[in-house]
């Protein structure tokens, strides 16, 4: 589950602000449990337990199902990520570019794979041929199991400019047929053919619907990813503000007319769990793949 600091996320924070509800989450993390069994375990009345369960359900943390005459609760969320609203940047000038997820210029992918647009799938699912369809530009979500997808960003830096820092921002997840909230995948980032580093996506999420995912997308397939920010500086790279690798801005050739970005599942990856890229109109972040070039 992805949260931000806004009124929309407040119900989740309120749901977690209770020692009883924390105990319920701990109990449900081991097995699905009926209201009656939770009542005995917590030494509380069924009425009180049900009240707490309803608050957790309203926040999308748990769900209910019927087993005969019993109402059974289960945990829907494996992890919760909180994104704070402000990011501190140095006082550099910047060029911003957003490239749609369907505007890739090179690829090699294997099924399961596909492209999804605002109203339907684009071409046939699990057929890599359709990744070359002219309609791919309309895609708001793409996914594949092995291989790579590559983009080209315009390089607006002028001869007088010096590149000081580069930020790459995108919403990513794993790829599993339908979905699997625990499905790790090693996704490797490249900029101008230089390997920047690898991030392990924890899963292919469908525990809750994506905030912007179109209504036509079934509930049991990819709904959203995690927003990742890769930053290159003159002293190394960072992922979401934390030290990532030793690759620096000086390791890439930024004097070419374009800057290439590749997302890959490497042949020797430990976790080959595929990749899903969410763009504008999909997932939890209504954005395309964004690049910022900070310059002096």
C-alpha cells in the first residue's frame, strides 16, 4: 500500500492508531481468523472486535469472507510505504521532461507481457509483436517478464551548461500473471548504456485498486507500483534519497542529443520477477517517466 501525507491517507493512519488494531493485524499476519476466535484471543467482546475490524476494513488493510456462518478476517496488505511531499533540491536551473511509458524506442521482452491503454489492452496480451504497434504511444501501463525496455529523452543542455545532477522518477512494480503481492524482482536501471544499479521490487500489487488505474482493469491484475527516484550526482547515485551505487554523473556521456534510459531484467538476475511500468492514468502516481537535468 502506498500512502502520502494527505487527507486521502488519513483513514489509514487513524486505523493504525490503536493498540488493539495493531494486535489484530499481528494475529491476522499468521492466519485468517474468525471474529469469535479474535474475541477470545484478545479477551474482548465480539462487538468491540468487530468495530475495530470494520475500521481496518474501511482503510483497506483487511478484508472479510464467509466460512459457513462465520465471518473471517484476512490481511490484505503486506507493506505500507509513506511518501512525504517535499524534496529538497540544490539551487540549480533545470530542464524537465516527461516521456509516456508507451514511447519506448527499443525493447526485447518475453511473456507474460503486454500494454494497456485508457480503455482496453493494446493489441494481444503476451504477444511481444504488439510492442512495436504504433498504438503503443497510447499505453499507460506496460509489463514484461524478461528482457528490457528502453527510452530516449531529449537532452536540452546547451554548450554553456554543466550537468550537476540528474533525477529519474517512475512508478514500478514486478510482473506476475494476474498479481502476487509478494513476488520480488530485480529491476536494473541504465542511463546512456551505463548500469546505474538494481532495485528489488517486492511484488506485483493488487491488494487495493490503483488510485488512477482505469475502471476497466480487473481487480486481480497489476494495480499500482512504487514511486522510485534515481538520482545521479558528482559523488555517486541515490535511490529515494538513500545511497545506491558509486556510479556518478561523470560516468555517463551527457553531451549527446539524447539520453537513453533502460529498465531491464538481466539474464543473471537472482529474482526474475518481471517489470511493470505505470504511467499517466494508471497506478497511484498520475505521471509519466520523468527526468530532470539540474545544471549550472
